[in-house]
C-alpha cells in the first residue's frame, strides 16, 4: 500500500513525459522488460533496494543491464530514481505505469490459467472472448499453466473470474448434486 502511494506520482510523471514525446507504448515495452528482469533476478532486486550499495554502483549496474535498448527518457528517469533514493520503487512504478497505459489505450490485463500452454489460435480465441466480455479495444495476456485444471481455462480480468475449466465444471456439478 505504502509503495503504491509513492509509485503513483512517479508513474504519472513518467506517463506525462511519455505522452509529451509520443512514446507511451515504447516506454510501456521497456517497463515490461524491466519487470521481467526484476522478476527473474532476486539478486538484482535486493541489490537496487540495498541501502548499503552506493548510488554510482547502482547506476553502473542498471546502465549495463538496460543496455542501449531502453529509451533515453526512461534511462534518465531511472537514474533520477537512484539519485532520489526511490529506485526501491522501480517495480511498483513500472507496474503502475503499465496500469495507466492500459487505461489510456482501453486495454485490459487478463490473467489466463490453462492446463497446458495455449497455442496461437487459442490465444487469439481467448483474446477475442475477453474483448467481447469487457468491451476493451485490446487485451494484454498474462498466462500461467496448471495441469490440475484437467482442461479448459480460467480467465481473471480485474475482480471478475470466468472459470471455463473442466475442474470448475466438475465442482459446479458436485455442488448441484449435493444440493439436490
């Protein structure tokens, strides 16, 4: 909760900057890459949040990790976070930025859990179904696998859950039989 209070104004400032330069989507892609880096490396997360590490070391490591692929405005923004001792909130700021970007582009984030990896055709079908259910212009999918579902998918969009899994259908049948 506390981190979102700090992250939100920074994410809004980054969004304002990105909008003024017409780079909202490219900054969004960079934020996704940063989130992947942070998710994959607990060492990186603890390094950038460590109060013991020197700011210049954090800047050097971040510059090296981010390479030349990241937009210069975002790189400067991240270095500002280091200087202001707010780099610990980088993950929350990136998540908040992506939430602002989704709102701006009428995109919904859908978490899809399936028994196996979705094929391209299945991904397209799920995206179309979510667009129909939500009225969104586009859909950002976050997928996960759970073999215990047996078959089908569970789709979570915000607080709404659409359970079209075989496990869910079996549970509903057992509840209706128990009630009969």
